[in-house]
C-alpha cells in the first residue's frame, strides 16, 4: 500500500511517497504554488501515477497542543482531499517537522536559499516517517 504524506503550506507544499509496501519513505517533491486548485491537481497526478491508497496530512498544532488557524486550514484541506480523491486522510501532528527539516538540510551543508527550495519535501518525508513508524508499532 503506497502512502502519501503532505506538508501543506501557503506557497509551497511538500509531498513524500512511501514505497509499495508502505514501510519506507521514498520519493519527495515540492509543489510551488499558492493556489489550492494547482496543489490538488498535482497531488491528483501523483496519486494516479503512483497508485496512492492513503493520505497523511501534516496537522500543525501549536507547541502546547492547541489548534490555531494553521491547524484549522489543514483540517479544511483534509476535507477537500477526501472529497476530491475518495481516499482516507489521516491528520498527523507535525510539530517540529519544519525545524527538524531545516536542521537536517543545514547539517548537510545546504545554504539558506537552497534549504528554502527543499525544506517542505524534507518535512513531508519526516511526517511520513513518523506515520510509518507509528503504523509498525
């Protein structure tokens, strides 16, 4: 079962795909668009191309666990994903994934400008890895 993780953002959306067994994070990409319709279109292409059966959407809770405007936006987007693709969508706590993604890229020697281009894909991969680890437990 292939699983797709999505780190939905205002201008950049990171996407990560698992392998066919649903146990390892693999392919990643960043969708560079602020238009929801364009993001949905590209996600749909990836779902069709890779045979995705489940979606995991980053749920950006506040550090104290409360829900703010970003979490509400993710919840609304999850409903759009479910209605559009008729696939299960799991909201996944994504606290610290962007910070961790920046740290990973920084330690790999990526400059600030280069990190900005790929950080959302790395954050999506971290969301996916967290979810896959949870499923194994």
